[in-house]
C-alpha cells in the first residue's frame, strides 16, 4: 500500500496470538481477507502441534506507516511489544518444525539424570 511498509513478525505463538487483532482468512494476506482473531482456535492448534513434539512459531504481518521508521532502525522486540495501539498484528499461520536435540545434548541429559 502507498505510504506503508508490510511488516512480518515471527515468534513464540502464544505471545503472537496476544498481539493479534485479526487473522487472515485461509492464510491469505490482504485487508479484504481479515477477520477478528479467534484466540481459542489458535491456542488449540498450538497445543496440538506442540503435543507432537514440534517446535511452533507464530507468523504474523501488519502494515506500518513509512514515516514511523527510518533507515537503520532496529525493529526488534521493543518495536513489536507494548505498542500503543495494543493488539495490532494479523495472524497468518503457524509453522511447526521438528527440532530434535543434538546427539551430544542427549548424552549430557542422561549424565545429568544419572548424577541425581
């Protein structure tokens, strides 16, 4: 959109849901595909994916005014959290990945358990 940047945000899904005002219908981005977020639905989906041992990320987007940032700005957690508008993101979807511990971590855990 003119005068705006599209901003993509990823993070812990339970935290992302709390920052979302909308969800994208069918995961399709665009203002015409927005609906109010159904937080219970997303929390349930996160729980289902996590119960299978998957690492889950929330994928969100929004638009911001171009004049609200300048070249070189670091748009980290402080930019995303605590915004004056409160809930301001759109939940687009979840990403679930297998993220098994490295083999050396498995051995370290066994040793730690054995040590009492």
